[in-house]
C-alpha cells in the first residue's frame, strides 16, 4: 500500500508536469488550485490506507461493517447525492434562466421523503448489502438477482460515464490537464478507493466532500449577500438589472415547456432516487433501522440547505460575474463555458485562494460520487450475480471479495474507455435518463415487493425489464437524442423525458404478469408475503437483541 | 436470507397442498396488526401529502406561471415564486422531520414492546 502511495504521488506529479507543458491549456495554471487538489488527493489516499486495514470481510467491504452512525451516514448520503452537477449545473442554470434553477433543486430534494416513508425502513430490515437481498426474500433468487443486478449495472455505468465525462472536462478546465489524462486520473483514484478501502473509505471520502462542499457554499453565499447588505431583494434587484431577460428571471421560464414533460421529469426525480443502487446501499452501512431513519433526516436537511445556498450563489453569479469583463473571453462568452460561473464567483468573492479551494471541492465532489457508484456496481456483480445467482450462496467470503475487487477494476477500465469515447458528445441528458431508468425498473419492483402480496418473480422480472427497456428506448426516440444528437428531422416520441410512460409500462407489466402467473412457485411467493411483513416491520429476530440492547 | 423454492412447472395445485410456509405467530398478535395498520396509514398519507404538494407546484408552474411570477410588492424584484420555491425546500425537510419524530416517539416503543413479548 505504501509503495502504491508513492507510485500515485509520482503519477500525479508527472501528470502535473505534463499538463504544464500543454501549450493551449484552457485556463492559466493556478498553483494554489493544483496544490489544494494534490493535498486533497493525498489526504484521501491516507484515509483509504486507514480504511484498508479495517476492510477484512464482505460485510466491511459492502457496508463498513454496519458501524457508521446515523449522523455520519447523513453527511455521507449528502456527499453521495450532490454531484458536481448540483453545484456547477444548478448555479449555471440560475445564471442563464434564473428561477428555473430553483425548480430543479426542489425535484432533487423531493425524493427524500418518499424514500424515507416507503422504502428505507423495510429495505434496512429485510436486506443486507444490496436491494436484491430484499427482492429475493420471497422471490426466486436467481432470476430476480439477475434482473436487479442488470438494471443496477446499467444505471451505475451510465451515471459513471456521465460523471467521468463531466470530470474530464472540469479537470481540464480547472487544472489545465489533458482530457484523457484527467479521466484516467479520476478513474484510477476511484478504483483505488473502492478496491482497497471499500465502503469505509468511500463513506469517509463522501463525508469529507460534503463538509468541504457545504463550507464552500456557506462562505460563497455569505460573501455574496454581504455585498448586498444581506438583503435578497437588493441581490435580486442587481441581478435583474444585469441579466438580459431582466425581471423575467424572477418567474418560471422555459424549463417547464409542456405539462407532460414537466410531470415526467418530476416523476423521474421523485421516484428515481429510490431506485439508485448507490443511494440504497448507504442504508446498510448503519447499525439499525433507527439510525437509517435518522440519517435521512440529516441528509435531507444538508442537501436542502446546500440547494438553497446554490440558488443564492446562482443569483450571485448573475449579479457579480455576468457584468464583470474579467470573466469573459474574447468572444464575449463566459470563459470556460457557462458551467464555470460558480468558479468565477469564487474568485470574485474570495480571490485566488478561495478559487483554488472551490476547484478542489468540485473535484472532490466528483470523486466521492464515482466511488459510491463503483462500489454499488461491483457489489451488484459480486454479491448478486456471482455469489448468489451463479454460486447459489456457496461462495466463501474471500472468493466474493476477490470477485468484487476484480469487478471494481473492470468497471473502472470500462467506464474510462467509454468516457474517452464520449468526450465530444453532449451527454447531459444521461443523468436524467438514469433517474428515469431507476424509477421504471428498480423502484417499481422494490416498492411492490414490499407492499403488494400478489407480486411474483415472473411479474417482477418481465415488468421491471419492460420498464428498463422502455425508458431507454423512449429516451433514444425523444427530441433530445433522436433530433439533437442523431440529427434526424423528427422525433418519434414527442416528450423530453420518458418516466411518465416507462413507469406506467413497468407497473402495468408487473401487475399483469404477476396476476396471470399460475406457476406453483408463485403460490409460495405470495404466501411468504405475510412472514416478510413481520420482518419488514420488526426486523429479523437476529437483529432484535441489538435493538433491545440499544436502550 | 436463503430459502428453498419449489421448482417451476408441473400441474397447478391448490395452495394448501404445495405451500409449506409456516406462518409467523406474530401475525396473530393484535398489537402487531394494529401497528402495521397505523404505520401504513401514516406513511402513505405522508407520501400522498408530499406528492400532492410537489406535483401541485409543478402543475402551477405549467398552468399558472404568471401567478408565481407576480411581484410581492409592486416595483420590487421579489416574486411570489421565490418564497414558495424556498418554502418547498423547507416543507420537504419539515415533512421528513415530522415523520422521524413520530416514528421515534410513537412507533419505536410499540415495536420494542412487541419484540420483547416474542423474544425468548
């Protein structure tokens, strides 16, 4: 491990030197930014080394031995959930269209109550490491795990590639690295964190990132407001005077173009989070259901505060960045593109040091999210596909760990290659696509397995797969992909987001193929529902002792 | 977590002949039944409330955007949409807090009582 640290440090140094040699780097090198970024990377590698020593079993690797507290997990969930798209994307959305940025952030937050009210507690009570543990409580383990692992891998891989492409472009801009080198660096770091440190390292990297991100946001929002006498009204007055759309930025604009797309996006955001494997996995890292519940309260509060601050920061970018010629390039656009407005604002309110800090924060944000995704993807392969579907539960701890680590490397290589292949593509739509897929495959199956007695394996597998396929198909046929990316004259599917239709397909499919399931095994699956109900409400008897002891 | 599963296929038989699932005795417990009923009612009502408020907000954006864009005080940039939007974030967090508070204070003790009576 020590030798590895040295190798990484050498690699980083060579990347930095290489980047400094680049003639046409987009941004002048900021030594403070690169220094802070290096400090962050080295610190996280030490965290990983510390975590690696405690990473001795499957339970440690997937769930940090269940020893994370509710408070820590709340911060980690916030770190897992708020991607760089949250800070840079939402502030950029406010910068271009004002009020609409707020609408997006509301949708992202609205999913948390739904997860808490319907999913989190039964999930924690019935499962161990993955959502498939819950599904296979009464459904046939092999088909249901194969389905759940496949849809989880599709979600993880798409999300991972979209994050890596974003990371590559961001690091290219912030630090002047070459795109391919940046993707390689992020990909290598995420594999190291997960390979050695498992869930414990991932958790702490997510916690550190969330603390850094919120600290940065609080400082930036404070500095913005201080320039306007701590009056939102004055900030808005300045923003409406500067922005080309003037007062229109204070009202809902083009984001909600038609009601069907609006509801479709809303459904994807609200229910999609409850099907994201890297989010669901976090509930297994705490000791009991009460801690899981508590962690959602902390997470919702933190994410809510974060989004409120980011919206204020967004209005700050209109007021302070848009009118400042220092942040524009020769053609009059924002230097580095509109996604950089929050970074420019950091420079405006806090000078070079704070700019460096926010660059390092944006980078850490990406690392924390991709590490969580990689862990979720590798556990779907090793725990669901290998240990249970393939080996039917006979694999030893060591064998399962080995498969998990090999998968981590494979996922890393695959996502790096895909990210390099998609460099020139505009893949911003992929994030909303992953939410649509999760809302149409994992979520309906998970929800109905907990609440509907009539669910059978056949219904879950066929209906869930129909939801998965229809979400992807409709997205490809939508104007965003079919017209704007594939350059066809007319879209087959007229709406921007598929979730309204693909979720309907999934629920109807699951319902129909369950009620028409006359197989012998279906009878047992329905009958086991009552016993599952007891465990989902009270936890398994194995966990009772710990629960009673907690008093 | 592992169960044995009857093989697929074969003639369909009445449930009582093939099903060997032994029902958990807790299912007969009236306190457990009452707890499940109360919690289901509470969770689904809270879910319905959240969805109603959220999609109400989305639909008002789609159908009455001008109403949300009206200034609170004439001549000032602050519109009704701003406090409503930030209020949505606060409402979401508040709803989560209410759920956690009620579950901790009301349902957790009941769960423990039931568990104690069956934990031998």
